[in-house]
C-alpha cells in the first residue's frame, strides 16, 4: 500500500498551521469553510520555535514556551468565538516545539492529514531560504494550500 493513499473512507483531516499572524487567521477561516463543506475535522497546530541559542539560555526556552502557550490560548478563544457564529466543525488544538515545517510535517503524517493549510509568509528572507509552505510542498505528501 502506498504511503500517499491509505484508503480511509471516513471523514478526513485538515491540518492548519497557526501563529497568530493575519495570514494564519485567514488560513483558519479558509480551512474552516473547507472542513464544513467536506465534513472534515480540523487540527490547529501552533509551533513554538526553539532556536539554537535556547540550550545556552534556559530562561529563553521557558519564555518561548510561555509565549507560545499565550498565543495558543488567544487563538483558541478567537477561534471558538468565531466558530460559534458558523456551522459547527470538529476541531482540536496542538502545540508543538521546534521548526515549524518539520513539526507540521510530523503532525500531518501522524494524523494522516488529507490536506495542510497555512498562511503565506510575510518575511522577506523566505524568498531566499524558503518558507514553511515551500518545505511542506516539497514534502509531497498532501495538497498544501497557502492562503495570502
């Protein structure tokens, strides 16, 4: 059996990368509509980036984790508030640590995602070194939608 198609006939899963940016919030709205129309469930994934400096600065790791938890709590509140105004969709939240693209790939493989939705990067450096979306597309396992 191919890794690409596992043959599940039940409701699918859409993984949504969130970070609180405007583009990620638009990705949430897009994925919500897609999930509602398709009868899929959503998994919102916030990745707390841990830089190479955090082993040298343990307090920075604690601060990064706390900031990530604060962002996730804010996102959860915003999504639950907005979601109550629309048709219900089954969803859950996950917080991961590390590199955003690697974490989204790992979660998407784990839950056997049918699609991945992310917001477009707004960082100029990503034109040269590649964005999370480009790395997801290169993984080549699921359709990736990049919401501007």
